[in-house]
């Protein structure tokens, strides 16, 4: 837990303190680093990519002071530096200013690739290709496997279309009727449009949040632990969380 961090938002200080106390995590803010790359709440900016650019430029500066042949420098650029870029480019769409700066000729501190922006997009597209073609890979199995086994999983199916999820919402709707509208809908948009008192809306969202989490946890238990959490246990657990 020492290396684990959590970013909190949309909750009061008392709730934040409680979350930190229960989890034992350290509180952090965006951007934070994971495996050497920044994690942000939005698209990466040029400033957030500065660490990548500076690392590459520093390597080039060090190599330029050493007695390497031209072929040796070219090999280092093509292997070490290109791999550094690929690590970031296979995770994020990088800002155009960054790819343009690194697209420069090797003589001027670039990687010598004609179009790094297109290369970046190709690496990201490769993830979509992997999801479709490499269904035997563990993380892709996790994307495709569904809780009810009726369809490939996505957020709408898992939380509002899956037969298991529908039973959860029906059980909670019997306790709090405002949740009846969740089945097959876009819930956040629908819930926000419902008219009523502020306390009633707060109660609805207070039940909705642990309901979503409980369905997510039930899916992961079914896929990774091969254990099915009983519906009654899930519904009762949500009620206890809310109380």
C-alpha cells in the first residue's frame, strides 16, 4: 500500500479523510506518474510531455560528447530513443508540438522519423486491432468477457443491459423506486433530468454509486475468481453501504 495513491474529487473533506483512512492510500493529484508516464484527467499537454523530450535530448547530448561513430550514434537513436518514444506513444496521443519536435532530422536532435504523428496514431490503433484479433491475451479476455455471457462487455451492457445488472437494479428499485428508470437507459443523463427535491436526488445518487461498484465487483469476481456473488448479497450490501 505504500506506493498506492488515490485521487479524490467531488466529495467533502470528511469523506476524503475517511476514504484515506479505510484504504491506507496516499492522496495525490493529477498528473501523477505510473510506470514512468504521467496519468492525467484529460489529454496530455505539451508541458506534461516535457519529461519525455528532455530525456531524449539529454541522451543525444551525452552521446554527442563521446567518441562514437556516426553508425554507432544512429544505432543508439534507432533503438534506445525510439523505444523511449514508443513507450509513451503506445499509451497516449501525444501533442502535435511534441511529435513535430522529435520528427526533426537526427542531426538536429530528432529521431529522424518522417511522420511521428502518424506513427503515434498507428500505435494507438494497434490497441483496437489487438482487442479484435488477440482474444487469447489476458487483458483482452478481460475486455471481452461478460458477466451474463450474453454479449461482449461494454459499460452500457454491463451496468444496464446485462440480465444480472437488471436484477440488481430491480431489487434496489423495490427499495427506492426512482431507480426503476435505469434499465436500458443512459442513467446519468436520465437521473439528472428527473425532477424532485434535492434530498431525494442525493439519495438516488447515493444508492446509484455503490450499485455500479457492486456490479463491477461481481463481474470481476465471476471472471477472475470464478465466484458468483448472490444477488441478495449484492442488494443487501448496497443497502448497508447507504445506511
